[in-house]
């Protein structure tokens, strides 16, 4: 999903002279995220019923007999007597690897953002599937059936709020790569789904920036979707540069976004498991959003 580093280096050097070459060299020397120590480890998915500090698979009513489920995590400080904010997360595409050691399996089990953002406390965290109605399972790549996927999302958010004390006024949507695009392509594809969210957190890619080959992947369609969010807050990160995403929002004349370039070449969500300044910035942003 990203241009190779040698190709970017060559393009910058040819197009921008010495300054571009120096920038390219700096990118080439950037720290690999996998060389940084993690201070968090995402809990493995366990069998059994939900409980504080556990991640478990859940099947929604109507999907019995399908190979389709979401992953529910109740925070270590979960209390059935009070409301909790909720983070809903979509995974990246499966089958992705690159030269930096980045891997994306596409599985709901391998989501990381919700846990890294919260350190596993204070928030209910739900990892959602993309619904493949033909194979009756989660789509490892792209959307499956986008309308059915959005319906599954609405059903799950309602269930989590009703059964586990999720706060319907404090539901945050997040995702990495394909999941980042899904924040708008799925999360804002209709009014009923769009109104679920207090804020969006998208890492690496955004709806409407590139043409990927599926229906309504163009910028104008993406602008119609993002306008359903009515300028509510978004925190958007991307490796090395967010300039293409910034240009999209300027052209759409939409505000409310916080754009952060990560100084790493990696196409991965593991940065939220490491003590880096951008994670602290994101946590402070989210805390401020929930105070409003």
C-alpha cells in the first residue's frame, strides 16, 4: 500500500535537487519501529464469557452458523455499574508484508490500536469484521458487503452499549490502513452509522486519497461521506507525511482534523504499543475530546 523507499528516494532526488536528496537520506535513516521496545502487549483472545481484562470472540444474533464474529475487550477496570467509552476498530488488509518487517494479517484478532491508545483501561474495545455474505465470514481483504458490514457495526455498538455499559455518547471509531479508510467508507457511508461516533482516529491512509478499484473510491464520493461527520474531531496519522490527506481536507473545506506525521517508514499499527511522543499526543487529544 505504500511506495517503496528506494522509489521515493529517487523521486525526491530527481524532483527537488539537493534539498530533496537530503530529505530522502533522512527518510532512509529513519528509525524502524520494530527496533523500539514495546511497553504494552495486546492480550490474546481467550475462550469463555467477557470479563475485566479479557478479550473474547462474540457472535451476533443472526450470524449463528457463520464463521463471523467480533472481538470484545472489557478493560481491567470495567465496572458493570457505570458507563464506559467505547473504541471500535477495523483491521488492515491481510496478506501485507514489507521490507521493514511490517505485517498485516487482516484478522480481527490482530487489531492493536484500541489497546495501545488506552493501555487496556477505561475503555471498552471492540474489533469488528468486514462481512463477506457469500462466504459467510470475515473478509481478510477489503470490504465484503459494505452495507452488511455497516449494519453489523450498528448492531454491535448497540449491543455493547446495552449489555456491557458502553456509553453511546462516547463511541470512537478507529482503524489501520484498510481500517483507516473504513473509518469513512464504512463508518460514514450512511447517516445512521455516521451518527454513532464521537470522533474518528485513522492511521495510515484515508478514504478518497487513492483509487483502489472498488465502488465509490473517488475523492468526490469520499467528500460526501466525510461531510456526514459534520466537522466533528478526527485524529489522522500516517508514516512520514500526511500532506496528501491534508490536501484532501483543504479541497473539501472540512475542518476538525488533527493531522500527525509519524517519523517512521513503517506501515504498521505497532507504534501505539511503544512509548513514543505521538501516542501521548493522541491520548491527550482523546482525553480532551471526551471532556467536551
